[in-house]
């Protein structure tokens, strides 16, 4: 089996926790609730709570799979080893355009908030949207090439500002809530709730990215559950509090017509100094989301490249910075090229959420198969789910993901059609690549069914 470079730099519980918090509470927390409230009404709060259902399944799966098989690019490894080679291939295949959409969504949200600041504060100059997008994306491509330790240090500083800024919105806003703003719950009916649930799942997907970092965490079997617990407690408290206060302080129809709704509401309910903190937090949210997205998904691509199911060059590790620099560049450069033609933020968030829900369903099947394929790893896992809970979680993950896919198909059939077509094209690429290697005496399917030596040693 081909030997690839292994990342040796490690982060601890604090470093990994701030990476996840910064990915969950990104700019989407400040951008999505306003327009979604305009589409759904006060029921956007209900939509957020429903989005927590697949999240719970995802967290439990990450707890069990990450504890049993802690590896880099965990979602790819679980799919290819526990479900099947083709399903493992589909994850990086569908992830690449999904991440590109996510990058553009975050960058557009960042540009929206900067535009709001320049319109509100006279001495802040207006900056072209494309300049802001490039100014956001390019530095974090460079940062992620510099390696996980530098990424974690910068993330810690930015997450600290996010927590302070969100508290500056939630605490004073709670005293300005008017209960009449919470009714009627669904003024436009329940159909818009479907898109809202999927859109709000976009930031919540950040918890599952912890399994992509297994190779780079200190004692991952023990620390993955700790990171999940800490990041969930902090992130969900702040995110739910922000949405409840936002909807409670402002009529839903007014929110729908606002740009940078959280900042505008803060201006109406809090002193200018606290609004400044909110604006800083929104800006930091864009930075942390971009940062962690590059970090986590580059590991997924890197791990697939080690199996050669995608070009092995993607798995290269920088000799000096100990980072998967080719995978980072692959994820980072294309959004720069298509930024001038980008669709709206809600469309982009739904596109990425659909790809993540697909990954959730595949992970559910992987969890179901874990005790059969790797019985010893399941039996001796530090955090072992009882068999009944494992099966309930697996069925819940697959069922909730499939249900949301079907519902979105009724509202956005073109988007679902494009994703299904992309997966069909992926099948052709997969079969071609397997055939090409078979002609040269290399069995890719067999390779994708085994853990590499370093991964076996880490798990043992």
C-alpha cells in the first residue's frame, strides 16, 4: 500500500473546542435568522429546534465512530470501510462543490455586514463586494497552509470575540422582548419551514467536523467526546438565545426586509458600544467559519487521496508546515473564480446543507455496521453506545436526512436534480478510476476496505 505523509502536529481539547465553536457560530448565525424570519415568521425558532434533531443524531454518531476509529478524514473512512467503497468516494465528490457553495455563502454574509457598517458609519468607506470576498478567503487559504496549530491559535482569539459579541446582543435584547412578536407562529403556512430547517442545519453541521481531525488531536478517543460536549453547550446556548431575542424584539415582517438584521436590531435595543461588539462578532463569525471549513474538509480530501480514489497529489503534506496544502488550495481557489456569479445566501446555505445531510445518512449506515465490521473496536471503545441506542441513532440519522431531502425536493426540485446528477457523474468517474487501477494490478476497492497501519496503531 502506498505510504503517504502523516500530520504529526497535535491540538488539545481547548484548541479543538474553539475550532468547532467557531465553525458552528459563524456568520450564518448573524445572516440567516433575519431573512428566514421574513419567510417563515416567528416559527423560525421552531425551525431551529427541529434542525437540532438531525444534529443530535450527528453528535451521538461522532461520539461513537470517532471514539472507535479516530482517524483523519473520519467521515470518508467510516463510509468507505463501513458502508462501501463507492459511498466513501461519494463523500469527497459531493463535498467539493458543497464546500465551494459554503465558502461563497460565508463570504457574502461577511460582505453584507461590512456593507451595513459602511452605510451606517459615515467615516467607514464603502468597499466593493468582490474585494471583501477575496480579502476574506485568500488569507485563510494561506493560514491553513501554515498548519493546524496556527489555525487553532487564531481561532481561539476570534471565538473569544464572538462569545462576547453575542452576549452583547442577547443580554440587553432580552429586556426589550415583546411577546406579541412571537405570534402568529407561521403566518405564511408551514411550507417555508422546510427550507428554513435545512438552511439552519448549515451552521449546526459544524459539530460533526470534529471527526475529520482525529489524526491531529491529542488522545482523540478520549478528547472527541469532551470537545463535542463543550462546543455543543456553548454554541447552542448562544445560537438559540440569539434567534429567540432577535424574533422577540422585532416584528417578523420587518426582519425580512433588513440587511444585517442582528446588527440593526442591536442598534435599536442596545448602546452603540454593544452594537460595535455585535458587528465585530459577526465579522469574526465569517473568519472562524472559513477557517474551520478549510481545516476540516481538507482532511477529508487528504484521506481520500491517500487511497488514490481521487488523485493522490491531493494527499500531499507540506514538509515545513505539516498541512495538506494541496487539498486546502483545491477547496479555496475555485470560489474565488466563481464569486462574481454567486447566487443568494439562502440558496448557497441550502446547497451545502443538502450535501451535509447526505453525509449524515451515510454516517448513520456506517454506525449501524460498526459492531459487525469492527466488533472489537466497538466492544472496547472508550465511549460505547448500548446496541439499542446505536440502532436508534443510526435509523434516526438516515431517516431525518432522507426526510429533509424529500421535503426540499418538493420546494427546490432543480437543486435536488443538480445534486443527483452530480452524484451520477461521480459514479462514472469512480468506475473509470477503479478500472484504470485494476488494469495496473491495483485493487482500489480492497484498499478502501482497510485501515492504514498508522490508523490501526492509533485506534489500538
